[in-house]
C-alpha cells in the first residue's frame, strides 16, 4: 500500500514538473503583468518575464524532489535574493505583509487556470491530485516570499537602528587636539560599542590627544555601562589619547560607589567645561577673560 502511494505521489510530481516546464513561457508572461513583478521590474517587461521564468524554474526543481512543502528546499536558493528584493520593494512602497501575501497568492490563481486547461487528459482523481500538489507548492512559494519579507524588514530595522545610534553619538571637536562625545540617554552594549568605535576613529582622523566622554545626559550608570566606559578609556589610551569622563552627577557617583565599581584608573571631571579646561591646560593653553568684557 505504501509502495502504491509513493508511486502515485511520484507520478503526480512528474506531472507537475512536466506542466511547469511545458508552460514556463505562458506562466512567466502572465506573472509579469501581476503587481508583485510589474511594480518591481519597471525597466522593461522583458526583465519581469525573465525574473518570472527563474521562479518557475525554481518551482520545477522543488517539485522534482517530491517535497512540495519544504520551505528550505535548495531549489529556492536561486530565487531567494530576487524574492527578497521584490518583497522589500513592496514593503518600502507601504504594503503590509498581509498585502504582499495576497499578491503572492495571486501567482497561484493564474497558474492554476493554465493547469486546469490541461488536466482533462487525466482521470478525475489524478487531476485533483495534480491541482492539489500545485496548491501546496504555490503555498510554499508564498511562505518563502513572506520569509524573505520578514528578513528584509528586520535587516532594514537593524540598519536604521545602527544609523540612529551613530547620529545619536556625535564626536565633536572642541579644540585642536581635543574631541568630545556628549552622551544623552540610556547606554546599552550596542550603543557603547558605537561610542568606542566612533571615538577611536575620531582620535585617529583628527589626531586628538585628549578625548572627553561627557555623561551629563545619561540618566543611570550600572556596572555594565561602567565597564564599557573603562574599556573605552583604555582603548583611547592605546591610541595615544588621554580620555576624560565628565558630567558624573551626585546620584551617579553614589550608584558607582554602592556598586563597588573601581574608576580610580579613569580621569574624571565634574563638567564638560572642567574637562576642556584640563585638556587645554595640559597642552599649555591658558584661556582668560578679555578685560572689560561683559559676561553673559
């Protein structure tokens, strides 16, 4: 019985593969006019048709394995990048995952219409089996499209998050040879890493001898944040710059003491102004008020 069922499944798979190979051109021509393809491949319709043919070929490869529901089938490898590009393009155009899924489902409708026009030579049961197999295969394609949609969305969010971290962590030049990073908001591992990388790059690019980390705008400091600050100071020293941490408020100072964090190796100043004054003094620069000037 099992042998008979296996033979029947193999026969259905062969029929489906033969259909996809035989109707490759017609399927591609119909798909090329559907929103999922036509709105992405806008240079020429021929480009859309060729992209559709590649997807049909991938479906035939998957069908040949008999594993119609295998999302991880190697046959999809050749089109995953293309499908991801298409899904990302639709997502950037404002389409939700549900709308993209509906567009992917539209591929099955047009393909099933072509298949129904051919199965009249098969017995009723066999025709239904082939149609069912096509439905399963196209459902798997839809899952692959949705998978690439989600991955593309996650990659976009990750890139945007990285860009926001970089924008939120500017390195500014206060004086020749003096750079500063004014930190505002919560520090986590990812942002601390960006701080370190940005500061070290600035030290090299601007030949800075002094680097100031101002944490006036940081609401809390825990042991993890303190460790990141210590590592940043150590890394700056290895690059030939002295690092000063400024803006340690009384509440943060008490927290550091209660946590037992040793910052004895870190040069600190109460404010950014004091840190800048220290850096200038170390370079033999004295800043004084012009006589007769009115302070504001």
